[in-house]
């Protein structure tokens, strides 16, 4: 059976120009550089990588909070890459975002109910007299009470604020939700509640998640497929079980070696990277990871590897992937 593609990104780039003393462009910060991937309806795609690799910028570019420098973004078969803000308005209901910091993403001067009803007012999809009932229903769906309708964000706990952010994303019944580190700022017990809530809502609403995180254990629990980013590039993509069982890219192997094991008696070989993380303003030639890769060759320094499929559903950007 053919899978329904919700999102498709092709050769996507997001570069930030750097201005000189008199205003001329002297370079570009290549936050996202030639990234291509697909999301299928009802799945969770985990996007992982260290801080500064470009995963949050990719998420914001996908839903057009940032305008792409190059490439195409297709949502439900419609190319939204070059649509104006006015043209994007009716499409915004199809794609929503849950931000990392729930406190700064909510207007502290407004009640929770007003924040959520404003979402419905902007899209004008629900009659005015029905908006309050719709908001109360969605608050109940994410585990909040009717009394929270009249609370300000500063009167809520971190977990409650994140539930409000999730309620705001769900109000318009989107096809795609970009979750940008949605649990990293929460306590462990609250984190588990939000993760399970996300999974329950996905089953009920057939939601599609782009789940951005640096926590490999959370991604392993949440995601159906995983994409690994390094310095603005997608370097490996595979099913979650495959990534954790048989990582092929050296960088993926480094990430997984840093995941702690719960059993202190289990031997765990840690792979330590040498050298500093290169600057996205001046990335290395060839493979962007070759300056820190223990297996790099002259070809790696001269030639950028293409993302190739080494097994069904398993893609990797490495010249030496699959070597015995």
C-alpha cells in the first residue's frame, strides 16, 4: 500500500547572510544545507544532532517561520516554498509547532483561554459563539481543567504550559506538528507525561510529527524513523530500530556511544571525537564531518558524499558506509 506523503523537502537550504562593516555581505552561515526527506501520514520522524547542527532552523523553515534560501517544501502535495504570507494563511492550519520553551511562546499578558481563542479568531474557522466551548474541549483533551482557561502562563507549571502549547497546536486539526525539543525543559516525571500524551493524541488524531530532539532515548521511544543532522547536513536516515542497532555513519555512532546505559556492569565503548566543531560560516570542503572523523580519507576531504540508499529505507551520506 502506497504511503501518504504529508511533507516533502527537496534540497532545502537556509543560509543567513553575514554583513560587513559597510553593509555588504561577506559570507553566509549555512544553517541548513541541501537537506531532503519525507514525512508520511501518521508517523513520527525524529530529527537528532548536537546543539548548533541546524535541526531547529530546519523545523522553522519547514513551516515557513523562516523563508528558505533554496529548495522546495511540499505540504499535502502543494508547493509552499514561495507563497506569500497572505497565501500561507489558509495553509497554516495544516502545520503547527510546539516550541521548546513553553513560557516564552505564550503571551504573558493574556489568559490561557484568550491565547487559544485568538488562534481560532485568526483562522476564522469556528463561529465566535462556539470558540469558548472548542477551547474548553481541547484543554480537557490535553489533560487541563476548565479553571485553567482563566489562568495566566506564569500561574502554570512547566508541564501545564507545555500542554497549553500542545492545545494551541491541536486546535486547528493540523496534518503536521513540528515538535522542537518539547520536553527538554521539563522535569523527568513531567517529561514522561507529555511524551505519552503526544503518543496518545497521535493515535486518536492520526497526527504526523517532526520530533526534534538531542535526547536519543526520547527519540528511540517516540520515533518511527530517525534523521541525523551534522553541521546543516542530513548524514543518515533509517528506521529507529535500524539506527540504534546498525548505525553506519561515524557521527551517528558517536551520538549513540554517548547514550548512557542503565546497567553499570555493562561494558560501553565510548567514541570520543577529536577537534572542534567547524563553523557553519566556513564549513569544511568535501564531507563536513571529515575533520573529526577517525575513518576519513583524502576522498572525504575533496568530495562531498551523496545521500545514498544502502538498504531499503536506510540512507547514509558517507563514502565508506558499508565497508567491512
